[in-house]
């Protein structure tokens, strides 16, 4: 099923249920299709009576059959107005062309329906005013790459289109260094190695990614063990590619999911972490204008060091 972009609103949308979606709740199916919308937005489509199966109104718990035709209406959008917000930013580097921000855990990178404020973009609009690249449109000004809400660490932000294009090219050519630190369950067989396994959308749960050969993209992650504990390992990871949830998927694929990752790890795992123990700690790039090679490092945040302290005992 094709995803619908967060700000491409249509009066009537029609989909046909395929084999991957048979047996799943309809609200879950629509959450995948409308992946940039909030969960509450999708739930409201049902409560407002805007979802139909074979022309009959259905509830969010309805489970469609193969070949069923689902129709749903999307309300007319409110005009999106991104509001600059005076949210403190931890900036490690800044000049006229770009900046590098140390994103805290729990902060969403850019607005989406149901989540319009308190994002990194809202903070950037306050800090940079109109000095952000426009390549990714009004919703994601300056955003060159993203990390998950519950992943902390370094993000590049472009202040103009020239810088944005240069940094994007470095990502595609694998010349932009991105190194992470993570705590994973268990102990890896080798103290260092490479995971070269393609990633695509899971056929069993379309909200998740997985290692799969069909309809996937190549994904390469290098890892090295820093220290081992009784039930966990502290590791360093370097991305060669940048697929959605790449580190989390690759570690789960090896049988050693990231601690606190309730999506790709055990449901009853390290719940007090409130999200995955994953930090984007190092970024290295060639400056788009000066040609200087810049390498920046972020210290491990408190949640990470606190967890290391617990598992060392």
C-alpha cells in the first residue's frame, strides 16, 4: 500500500486490501498508510464516521478481508503555520552555512499533524529566523537528515540550499561519518563486525522495518564492542547507509536488540529507559564552502550514563 504524505490532503481516498493486511485492525492499517499523521488523527477519522468498507461505515477495530475496498475521507486541512518557539538548543557548531545540534531524547525533529509544536524545527525557526534551507519544504526547513524521537545526539542543519545539497550528497556518497553508541541485550559473537542486510517494510507489521530481500534497500552497519556486562553490551556503531531504524533493525536481526527498544526488542525489556538506549555521538563532514573536514563529538547524555551505571553493578 502506498503511503500518503502528511500534507497531501484528499477529499476521498480509496484502497484495496492486500494479503499483507488481511486480519489486521483497520486503524492499524490506516496508521501505516497515513504514517506521517498522529495516532489521534487516524482515530478521529473513525469517530467522525469517515471510514467505510465496501460502502459500509466501520469502526477502528474492524478487520477487513482480502480484496475489500476501504474508502475514507480526510478533512480539509487547517493552514499549517509553523511557529518559532524559544526552545533552548544545544549547538556544538554554527556558522553562516550550517549548524550541528545535539538533539535531546524525546524531541521530535519536525512537525506533523497532531504534533505541530515543541519540535526541533520550531526551535530552529526561532534561533535561525529565515536562515534555513528550503529544499525539504516548509515543514522541514534546514533538515538534512533525521534521528528518531527517542534517539539522542547530533544532527546537521543547513542554513541555505547550497549547504543542504552538499551535505545530502555526502550522505549519499557515504563520505559523511555518523557514529553511534548503544547498549544492546546480550553479547555479540564477534567483538567487531559488519551487518550487511537489506531493510524494507515488514510484511507482518507494516509499521515496522525488517531485514528482507524483497522491496528493500541495501543497509550496512559496522559495530565494535566497547565493554561487556552480565546481560548487556556497550557498543559503538558506524553507519554506511542511513535506512529508517537501521541500527535498531540490524541489532534485532542479530538477536541483540537495543536496550529499551520496545518496538524491535522484548516488550517486557528495560521499561524504565522509556525508549531505546541509542545516542548519535559523532558526526564528521566536509564543510560545503570552506572544504574543511569537521568532526564533532557529543558526550553521552545522563539517561545513557545512568543506565551504564546500573548494569555495571
